[in-house]
C-alpha cells in the first residue's frame, strides 16, 4: 500500500523531513509542499523534485487529499493546521516540536486530534539513536542498579531542547509513574524564532517509587565533566544508580562508572567493536589508496585528464573521510590499562563537582557511628576487591569485612580536643602538637590588617565606595563589607587579636555575624570573664 504525503512549511527544518524521502521510502509518495514564501517554496520544489507546490494550505489539502501531513511551522499555527487536516481526511500528522507554546494551547491541539481521530506524532528522533538505545539496555539490564537520581542539563531555549530532553529521559527510564513536578524560571528568550519561553529554568520531577530528575536549562548551565559539543547541541544526562553511574551527551554515551568487574566486561565488548570498526576502515583505506595510486599512474602515462582527474580528487576526498573516521574512534586502551585505572578513584574524584562527590559518597557510605575515641564507618564495596586490599593495608585504622553484609567496616581512632568552645577532631597521624588556634588567630589578624588596608584605600580617595573596591579587586562584595566591619571592634578586642590572645569562643565566623555596635556590648559578648 502506498501513502500520499504533503508538507506544510519549507523553512530550514523542513530539509530534515524531505531528506528522509531520499532514503528509499517506496511506501510513501511525496506529492506536494506548501509555503507562503515564494523563494523557499520554489527552491525546495527544485531541490527535492516535489511534483506540486502550493501557496494556500487548505487548497493543497483539498486538491491532494493526502494520507500523511508534515507540519513544519512555528508552534502558533498547530491548532489551525490540525483542524484543516482533520476536515480533509488526513490520517496521520508528523509535527515538529514544540507541540504548543502554552498548556492551554496544547490541550486544544489534543482536543482537535481526538475530534478527527488523527494520529499525531511529535518529531522526537533522539530515542532512535544507537547510543541512546544502548544506554537504555544498560539501565534495563540493571548494570547501574536501581536508578535513583538523574540530572538533565541543557543550554538554549527550553522549547527547543526541552521536549527532546524530557522525551529521552522518559524513554531511558521506561516511563516511570509521575508523582509531582516543581519548577521555577526567569527572564525570556526565543522571541526571534517563535519559541518565547523562560531563559533560565530549574525543575525537579519526582517519579515513583524513589526517583528524582533535576532539570536545568540556561545559557550558563554547568555541565558534567568531559562535556563536548556546540551551544545548540548541548544536552546531557547524568544518571545515578545504586551500583553505578552513566553520563550521556548528544554525540555519545560518554561514561559508565561501575564496579571494575562490570566495567571490564562492558569495555571488552566496546574494545572488540572498535577493533572491528578500525579494521574495516583500514581495509577501506587500503582499497581507496590502491585505486588512487593506479589513477595517478594513468595520469602520468598520459591518460584522459577529463575522466581521471575528477576520479583522483574523488578518491582523495574519500581517503580524507576515512582518516577522520579513524581519528574519531580514538585510542583503544588495553584492558590492563583499564584495570590499573580502576584501582584508584582519585583521578575521577578530582574532576567531580561537589554535588557529585556528595552523591558518590552517599552511594558508597552505608553508616557512620561516632564514639568518644573512635569512628566506625561502614562502606559498601560492591565487590571492589582492590578497595578492600588498599584499606586493609592502611596502618592508621582497622578494616574488616563482616560476612554477608557487602560492606567494609573501618574503625578509625580519633582524639577530641576542645578549643575556643569548639571540639576539634584529630585524624590518624595528627597529634596534640597541632595548633589550630594559631591558624585561626593568624586569619583574624590578617583580616583585621586587610580591613585597615581597605579603609586606607577608601579614605585616600582611590575608591569612592565599597562596591567599587570589591569590583576592582575582584572580591565578593559581601566579604568586603564583613571585613570592613572588623574596624568597628573595640580597641581592646583588636589588641587581643593582634597579640594572639583571643578569648575562648572568638572566631572569624562569629566576628562576621551580628556584632553589637557599642564597644561595651562587644566586650560583654567576648570578654565577660575579664569584665567580671
């Protein structure tokens, strides 16, 4: 059976739809296209050999009576397009995202589709990418364990990349039951191409039973380490499970962090595929080079230049393309290299953002119990034999592996020392000769000296305001204010700071707080024993 298709809209996005018809779709006949812009309409008609072109959309539907309609227009026209499609018997509509600009408009579009029993598909092609399907299989096979946390990161307009991000997330997670959504945003962009939407979005989506997706969209959104790609191709997913973590971007499945045994198994398969791909490319390169050398010989022997020269150039371009493909495969590391890398998490740890370090620690640490003279920490090892071996070799603490619990139990001796009203915990290897109070006193003395330096600059007329000073010195304005406030301390307190004779309980943190303006009240706060 053959279906007749037409397309509404001949803008840049339409090329992706029309290119599909070059890929041998014998069951679909592209019969006509419609666009009000004459130049675009004629250009596309010529380039894609479209039999008939129309200015008026309704005339095209009435004349052609198509089975399939491509809607490749800005989202504001979707409702009217579907209404006319239903009126003239269209069976299926392939529509560009976004479906609509508002929830109300989306509901009206759905109502029109239901009214005419139209099958409507939104163009969400990313779920068909090979590396997206590979990642879903990793998740489905429980290699990462139960998925608990996903961070979805975008740059650009939320209506441009957002539909792809949400669709791909739902695809990878197998459409889990939705519980609740929270989001906030500010500013606007996208007016220039018909997608007005908040320019900065932060959202949280909760799925059952215990899965959270954080969604971030902004020009300056912070990606995950290793990110690559251009501005308009910025979409990343950072997926955390109970047994491992995966990172994905538009071009590749970037990383999968799992236990070494699981990682080695995955890597061996990847290594095998890469070697096969490289072997095919090298064979292709050799064939092209042999043919190019033969054409070169014929040229040098006086062969037909009109025929041989274009072929020589064609072969040279093909060789360059094969070279680029070989370079894109990258270096293939041996499994020995990988095993060595798995022996330590330190290199990966240094590249993680603080929130990622917290999440990783949360996944590894099962429980921490604090006693007067020791800390007992239960760490989930997930079969990490190298971790057990390394921890057992540490002389400062005791590491045991309780049978059947899947954890390493560390007993860490500690010394609790009071200083300035606070408890200081000394780790293994540290002794009571450590003098943290000297560090604190030096910090306070330096900050007090810095305060006098700042005030000297302002009084000398170098800076008219604290704001100007902060901007010029590239300092946080609030920290400059806190530092200058130290000048309001009483002379007695300032003298004690300089002489390293601060009373218990005086810290920079407290001095940065709400200190009374009156000197007597300050001294009552910090020097009550001296006043008495």
